[in-house]
């Protein structure tokens, strides 16, 4: 037992002062027709929660993630799984997400790494069966090992391309073995530092090729879930090809991958791309590409990826507003791709981070449902476009009009005398009144 200071984190309501209780997340409570836990399939990110020790560019780790075992051993790999399952059970988290290298120490020889992966996934599978906890998605880490310094699918080296293929194959095998409903491609090194040495077209074609190979293999071994691209504009590369949702959707369509792929939208990546989280979700949703969510938060005063636990209820409300309107996430979930701040280095802090994140999204769900129920925002948006309900509006929308006819109409009108207000401040007041009643 690693988290023996708690038995189970329970819902106690917003007036509770218990740091180890949920204030808003009430798993079985029905909101907008479904239980909270169904709206919010929360997942634990193996890498942050069980591996990351808080190191940064200027200092070593501050948190002990040895879980009583020696780093770099299979005993440690099992201890992490033990700690992870105890953690998820105590918080009522039903899913986890993983990279291959989160699970075991990577060996010199990939054959030995794969053997270790077989061993640990047998162990994890037993724990999944005993607890009912499920895998949300798996992925291959194709960015940490030095061999990926020039990219994985986009590498200039066929040797590296083969290793990328081998890792994707193994990660897909493991995702299928663990029953995951998603497989993620985050292209950490799929980008460039300088165009002086880079053939973008060549690299993008190769990335798409690797993805097609993954789809073919995945479908062959029975993977029925979604493949996801996770857009991010920069970091670690100066420029990453999957810059944002719109760019990734264009890429998927260009290379004929849009039937098998959807997007995994991360809040922190949205803001790094100069967009709001809501924007990225909306772009995905209107293109039928909203797959899954990495639920975290960046720091707008910093230009890099901070992966903080979400606490901003305004943001989580607008996120859940988009998710509810899109009809929920099908094969996806809410993966806390988030880590404690470096000085928050205790096991208690790990639990508090998840309580904060889960409560923030639960409150966002409650408020988004209230906003939709309130109806004033929807009503205003409908009204805002209502001039297109007129005869000429319908003709424009249906494509039954020529440019000359429209110009003729303008000449008849002589001038425009009705452009209705956008009412932004009025709408923002409505949001505040729903959020803070
Ligand atoms: C890094 C990404 C990464 C992906 C999975 O910034 O968020 O953690 O989610 O490879
Ligand atoms: Ca992520
Ligand atoms: Ca991130």
C-alpha cells in the first residue's frame, strides 16, 4: 500500500473541507441524462503519475517514484503498476493511458525490451481483471530515445523508420492485448529545427505512410477503436507538423487517413498554438473528428508545455459545453496528461492533483449542462444568423443564386442599414450568471 493515508476518495459536496474528498465529482449523479462517470471517463497518464519525478532543465527530481523498488528493474515496473492500480481504485478512475517506455525500462536490444513488455502487460492484465480498470489508449514513445533526434516517421534514416515501425507494432499489440479503445500518435519529433536540411513533403509523406501501415496492421490484429493524432505546435521541435486541429485534419484528409483517425485534443497544446481549448474542440467537432481529450492546463504567462492539473472552471465549462454539444466522446476519455508542480512532491499531492482535476471537470460538466438548459446562448446564435432564414438567405445557403443576382440586390438596397450587434458582453454576463449563481 502506497496511499494508505486514504481509503477511498468520496464525494462530500462543495462545503466539505476534507482535502481528500470530491467537492463536485459525484460519479453516480445524473447530469444531462447520464451519470457523471459516463460523461467523464477519466484516465490516469502512466508517464506523469507513475514515472515523472519533477525534474526540469535546472534541477533533478523532487518526488520519489521508486515505490519501494530499485529504478531500472522489472521489480520497479511491477511496483509502479501496483501503485497505479491502488491509486486509480482509490480515486475511482476507470482508465489509464501509457507509452511503451512508461511500463518497463528500455533495454539495449529491442528484443529484450519487447520481452519485458510482454511480462509487464501480463501483470497489468491480471490487475485489470481484478479491478475492472480499463485501458483508454496506448502509444509508442518515439521522441525520447536519441535515435529519434531527426524524427520517427519523418526521420531521414531507414534504420530509424524500421525502429519506429517496430515500436508502433508492439504498442498496438499491447493496446489490443489490454483492450484499449484508442491508439495515439503524438509527433513529438515529427517536425523540423531548420528548413535548410529539411524536405517537408518527403517527411510528411513518410509520416502518413507509417500511419497507414499502423492502420493496416491494427485492423489486421483486431483493433476496432480509433487512431488519434494529438496536435501540438512546438516543443520539443521548433515546428511540429501536427500544429493544431485544423492542420492535422487537413493532413489526415490529404493522405486518406480521415476514416480511421480522430483527434486527441490537449488543452495545453491548444494554447501553445495560439488557440483556446474550446476552439480546438469546436474545430474537431464540426469536422466529426473529436476523439479524446488530454485534460490539463497550461500557464498563459509561459511559452512552453507545463501540463498542469486543470483548475480553471471557465475553461472546463466551455470544454464540456463543446463535448455535450458533440454528443460526448465515443472511444475517447479525459486523460489527465498532467503533473504536480515540482515542489508538490508527496503522495498526498498526487491525490490532490487528481481531486482538483476531476472536480474541475465535474463542475464544468454541471455548468455546461446548465448553460445548455438555460438556452439563451443557443437562442442568440440562432438569431444572429436569422437573416439567412429569409428568401435571399436560403438561396445563398442552397447555392441557388449567382454573383450577379446578389450584386443586383445590393444595388436595389443602395446601402446596408441593418447589421445586428454581436452582443459579446451580454453573452459573457450570461456565462458569469450561470457560473456564479
Ligand atoms: C506531450 C504529449 C504526450 C502525448 C503522448 O506533450 O502531450 O504526452 O500525450 O505521447
Ligand atoms: Ca498529451
Ligand atoms: Ca502537454
